[in-house]
């Protein structure tokens, strides 16, 4: 209302006489002020309602622009919160009654009203409308609350037929439930149980709450059901009102926990069979169960462990990890992770530990079950694997660096060899400088080969070798070159098995190990080299990822030097890692050893004790057969004016190769990429005797260019060259019929011998 004593009224009436009559009646009323706004048509009234609010509407149903019940419907839809009183003639009461059924608050017959009756009717209408609005708002809040909750709410009459439903379950709709009984919508057995519960409430008038289950299409759901008697205004029971909450997930969780506890009890008899260490401790951390697996892993017998504090028995000192595990197991019911524990012999073991909280039948925590699996060996193997992966990734980087260094060193090395030929009358100092240049270029090339040995396991020519000869030769060198304070000893059996390998590389492996041993014994000591035959079985292979079952030869290089600190043992095979002073080591010695040994199918183990003995054991697969010898390199011959096509994208390599070949009576054509090489060869096919081609070229790679040259001339003689000689590249080159490969950096002699080899082939 506009005010307690003011009623704002919209009068919708087209008869001026009726409007005047109502105005006069309102003037007679002294208890309230009526502000009357008369309009003659429905749509004029609608316009007013759009912009203004009124306390009540007096509505004639017979208007110029609208007739009958439709007039009320339109007005009511426009102002749902405003009460409407219908004004009707003496012969229109049936229509007025229909309007009330549609929501009108009252109706008055024209000519039969007084001012006081009008005001009283309007006051009642306003109050009823307020009550209706409050009820609608309450119902809306209730509806929203139910919509956002899993509660199924419904009313049933005395015959237990559904009369009102909200949030129906089972995928049913309200329409399919209203008017039905439980037997019509759920299985008979479940329906009879519900009917019995509800009949009891109808009979006693006392509500109840029970857990019930309902099975639909082989799926059982569990509900927390509350049933209360439904009463009318006279407190007579006219039915039941029910609320049902789905608790299936909670029931499933309780059921799963009971099953888990039963499973633990059922498996108690099997606990002593497992190899895992199983222990049960109470909430005070006192051990109450200790199986055979725990006895085996930790060394404590069950009689020794019972009643002891688990932390004092298995931990050297209080551990934050153990405390955190204990708290989480109690608060969340379980915990798992890795722990380091001590055995009876004070040996550390790493275990994968799983903790589970065990509850009694009332659901109260009573103890903690722990299952420990020994993963000490597994972690050791993982560490080996991670180290191998780390070395492999570093090796990829090293390969790229080695390729570029080889391209740089090729012209330097060849130039150092050509300059003495170019200036034969040079003075002694100049010749000495050229000699130093060549020596250091070779040292650079050797350093690159070490990097390649580590990174890719440089592929040399493998022949059947007797390592006893290499060991004897190295021992002789060591005795002549090492300090006299170091005693050299060897122990090699006469029946040592053969290996398949590259003698130069294996010689380098042993020399690197011996040089490291010498550097570890600055005050003298004993360096021993021994070899033995060994059969590796399945058990040993499982303990070392790189080992395979079969015969091996084991070479052991031991020294009595300063030893290797434990924290450095995992890093000694990393490239460029060294424990020597600056300038005394490249850090590539052991990484080269590892690379070469791996390329031979073997592996390396190291054992060291500080200030005591260090032993490197090299394991190489043994083979059958007899020892073969490497053929001696023939001295190179000069050319006879043959035309050679040199293909390389490095200008320095082009220039030094031209100079080298021209100095030995060859003619040269030069191309910088694969496309230019194909064009030159096509123009001079009958003149070119051989092609020297780098594999890695811009525009068109070397392999594709070689295949194209072979299509032009199937008898073309090709020497493949690269700064990075890997097994994949050798295989790819050999697959297209090119069997001569020249690795950068190459000497003039190596270049001439390769040319001599391909030119001597008979087409």
C-alpha cells in the first residue's frame, strides 16, 4: 500500500455512470483515503501497469477492447503481484466465479455495494495477495533448495498414491509418478517394504527414518528415507510426506572398507609366504605382528621385534619422513613412499613402503599395517640407466662439436704435410715449426677421435684379437716410460679367449686406464694388469643392465693410489669431468674408455676405496676363431693426370685438397654442393676418374647426389667423406654401393691411398 490509510486503486470501467457511482461511494468512507485512477479500456490499463504500481485493481470484464474471462487473464499476467477484484453485473456471476478460479481475489456485483464494503473487500484482497506472494516466494526458495540437493520429496494420500513429487529418481518424470502407487513404479519386493513402513506411520501417526534399498534394472541404490504423517487443518492424518536421500556412495564406501578388512583377515594366514616385509604396529608405534619376510629383510626375529618401538628398531635416529607417514596414515587411512631403513647388521636398505590404517568393527582406528618391498637393487639399476641416458645426451652434443672440429682440422693437417714439400730448402727453425704444427694438428685430431669414441663409439675395423699380446706390449711401454717408483705387474693366462675388436682402440682403452693409475700414485705404488675368462649367468645379467649372458673376457687394471671419493664415482665417466689440476687432464680419458668398450659390446665396472685400491674392470664379449692380423698400409703412389671431382662446402678443405692432389699429379674439378657436383659430372662424365664427396652438403645432401651420379654413370668411382663417421652413415653409404669412406681430418697419405684404392678397381 502507498500508506497505511491510503489505497491506490486502478479502476478499469467503460461506463461513466458506474465510475461516478464508485467515486461517490469512496467519498463516503472516512477510515481510509482512496486514490482512484479510472481508465476505460483494458490496454490503457496495461499501459498504466507498465509504468505504475497499484495496491488493487477493480476490473470490469466487459470492456470495449476486451470481453469475458480473457480480460482478466491479460490483466493478471500484466500484474501478477497486484490483487484484482472483478466487477460484474447481476447476470455475470458465473463469469466472475471463473475469474476467481483463475486467480481473482474477489468479485462484487455492481449496484449491490457500499463504500465500506468496497474498502473491506479491497483490504482483504490486498492481505490475501500478500499471503499468496509470500507463499510463492517460500515455495520458490524451497524449490531452488530441492533442485540443488539430491533429496527426492513427495506426498502420498491414505491409499499411498503420489499426490505431489519433486526431484523424482530412477530417470522417471513427475507425470509418470503422480497418481501411481509404489507397486506401479518399483519392483514388488522393494515396494512391499516401503508400503509396510508408510502403513506403520499412517497407523501410529509417528514418523520414522530407515535405510532402504531399491533395485532397478539390476542396479541397487540405497536411500535414507524419512516418513512423516501428513495432516490437514483439523490435524486429521490424510497421508504421508516423505524425503529420500541417495546414500549409495556412502554405503559402497562402508561396504568396500568392510570387504578390505575382511580381506586383510583372510590373507593373514598367507602373510608369512610373501617375500615382502609385513609389520603391524599399534597406534603407539609398538610392533604387534612381524612376518617371515620382515625377518629375512631386516634380520630381526619375530620374538625380538614384538613389543618394540618400530622407529627405534628400524631407524638410526628420529626421521621426519616416518613421522609424516604415521600422521598421514592415521588421518587419511593410507600412505606410500620410499624409506631408508636399517637392518639388524646396521646395513641401510631402501624400501617401497605402503601403510594402511586398520579399524575395528566400530570403525575406530586400532593399528597400522605396513608392507615393505626391498628396492635397493632396483634403484641401483635405475641409477645405472639414468647415468647411461645422461651420457647419451651429452654424446649427441659432442658429436656435433666433433664434426665441426674435423672440418677445421682437415686443411690444417694437410697443409702442415704439404708445406715441407712446397719449401724443401726451408731452414731448420722453419722445418721445426712445421713439425710442431703437424704434431699438434694430429693431437687435435686424436682429441676429436676421443670425443667421437665417447659419443658414438667410433667404428673401427673389428678383427679377432688375442688381448694377451696387447697387454704384454702395453706392459713393456709402461716399464720403459713410467717412474721407477711404480711397479708394473701382469697376470694373463695362456688360454685367454679371443675378442672381436679394433686393436688400436683397445690399446687406447688400456693406456688411458694405466695413465690414470699412474697419476693416482704420485708417491709410487703397484699397477697391475690382469685378464681372465668369465661366464656371465642370468643372475649376474639381472644385476647389471649392460651385461648379457655368455662368455666374457675381464681385464682388470688396479692401482694402489689415492682412490676415488665415493661422491665422485657416479661422475667419472662424464666427458670433461676430471679430478686433476687445471692443465693436467682433458676429462675425456674415461669417457673415451666407456665409449670404446660400449662400441665393442662390453661394459665397465669400477671399485675404489679412498687411500687404498682402485680397480677398473673391462668386460668384453669373447668370440671363437683364431687371431687375425691387420694388413700394413701400402705407401701411396702419385697420380697419372687423372681428373678428380672434389665436392665439399668448406672452402679451406677445397683449397688444401686441390693443393694436395695437384702436388701428386692429379687434376681437379671443385663443386660446393650436390647440385653443382651433378652439373659438373654431367658435363665431364668421360673425363672424371673419381669423385671425392662430403656426405653433409647444402642444397642437396651427399647421399642423394651420389645416387644421382650413379644413375648418370653406374660405374662412377666415389669416395665418401665426413667429419662424423657413425655406423648409420657407413651403412647408408654402403647401401648405395660406395665402399670407400674417408674420415675427416685425413692426412695426405690417407687421401692418396683412398684414391689409389678406388682407381685400381676394375669396372
